[in-house]
């Protein structure tokens, strides 16, 4: 069933509009400065690397785009000429021809993909296709050529991007040296690609544009490789800061342990300490810590972290030993204080009994002996405990 005339007219208007926009797009592509530069250098043999094939493909695609556009425009012009006729005779036949042009295979399309193969002497026969199919083929050819032109233009216009990437590579090399580890291999690869891209920028802009993305990926890879080294440096600095605080705490513990030991010796004669206080470990640990700090400053944070584990273990052993001694001495001093408190309470009761004449001589003597042990120069705690318990039973 024939299509309504209004529908055919609408299709003709739509495709005429599309063809106009296609012509402007092709003109914009082929008049772009980067396209003209690529075309001129391709003609003169001034292209190298990846740009050589892609530029030639873009030029071929542009030529074929014009050819297809002219074929499309020719068919639309024929349809428009048929539509302009006011002759009432043959009106239906003219609309049928217009419809056949718009919806049937009316444009010759090369059999080979655009820009991908050279034609042979005889070539393959063109095949007639519909407007939609030729438009799709032209879009694919245009996209490929446009991407090539944009990549070349971007590389020629943005040489500073490569320089900026070079700055990033140099900064990472400096950081890697400061961190004390080997430079990630990706950095030397990135430097080589940047140098080659800059050297061949005029003749191989596509290669330079590809290199930009490749170098960015290499920089990302190198950056990831430095993550552990950065973490080592952060941890090493944190250790140094914490170690200083630990040394201060250890020095305070040494002083506390020495004070408690002196107090115990002065106040308790029995039991005697099982051993003497260890030598002050802070000087040795401070010297060791200074060496680790120099190791970090020399760019060897990982080595410093390895040493920090031994330093920390040694410091913790010293703390545990001193704290154990201090706790034992304090426990005995607390026992003495507790015994003296209990005796003071009993003494108050004994004085009250003496005032009432109810304290015999034996009990008074026991209290004096107990007082002498607990409040004398140094108390024998076992004897004092024994006497105090006798006092508590009276």
C-alpha cells in the first residue's frame, strides 16, 4: 500500500535537513587546521609512527565522505525535482519514485569498509543501499577521521601536558630517592616515552597523544609502588615521636623504682630485696634511638622500622622489669603502712584500757615490742605481723 503523500514529504524534508548537516560536518572536518596539517604532511611524507596510517586513513575517509555525500545529495536533488513538478498527470508515479529514492536502495556504497583498504584495479562492485545505511556508514567513517584529527590537534596544541607529566615523573624520582627505596621501573619508562614523544611530536602527534595516556598510567603505577615506602616513612616518624615519649616515661619509672627501693631499704629490714635494681637503661636506649633517627634521615625508613621492633621490645622488657620491682617494693611498703595503721588503732584501745587500769604488764610489753618493730628504723615485717596478730587477740 502506497505511503501517504504527507509522510513522504516529511521524509524528504527530514533527509534534506540531515544531508545539510552532514555537509557542514564534513566541511568542518576537512577545513580543520589539524586535518589540513595532517593531509599536507602525509602528502610530503612527513609523518611517522602511529600517525602515518591513521592520518592516511582519515584523509581517505574524508574523500570517501565527500563522494558519498555527493551521491546522497544527488538522489535528494532528484527527489526534490520530482516533488517540484506541478503537472497533475503522473502525480502518483512521481510520489512513488520519490518514496523509492527515500526508502529504497538508491545510493551506491563501496563494498569495502571506508578507509581500511586500497581499491584494486577493477575493485569490488558498489552495492546500492538505503539512506539510513549510507548515513550509518558515513557516521562511522566520520567518527574515525574526527578522532584522529582531534588526537593530533590535541597533541600539537597541548605540548605543555607532556612537560607537566615530566615534572610529575621528576617529583616521584626525588621522592623515591628520599624514601630510600629503589626507583619504580615505571618512572624510567615514563621518562623515555615523554622524551620520544616530544622529539617526534611534529611528525607523530598521534603517538604523542597515545604516549600521554600511557605515561599517565605509568605515573599511577609508580605512585602505587611508593605507597608502601610512604607508609614506612610515616610509621618510622610516628615511632620516633612515640619513642621519645616512652623514654621520658621510662626515665620516670627508673626514678620511681629507685625511690621505692630506697624507701623499702630504709623502712623494711625483712624480707630483703631478692636482687638489686638493674642499671638505668635510658642512656643505651637513647643512643640506639638516635641511630634509628639518623637511619630515617638517611632515607632508610624501612630499615629503621626493622630496628624499631627490637628497640621497642627492649624498652618493654625494661619497663616490665622495673615495674615489677617497683610494684613489689610498693606492695611491701603498703603492707608496712597497713600494719602501722592497724597498730595505731589498737594502741588507742590499749591506752584507754591503761587509763582504766586494765592493761597488764605483759600486754604493755607486747605493745612496746610491736611499736618498736613497726615504727623503728627498719621493720622486719614477718615478726611485726606475728606480734600484731597477738595484739589483736588481746
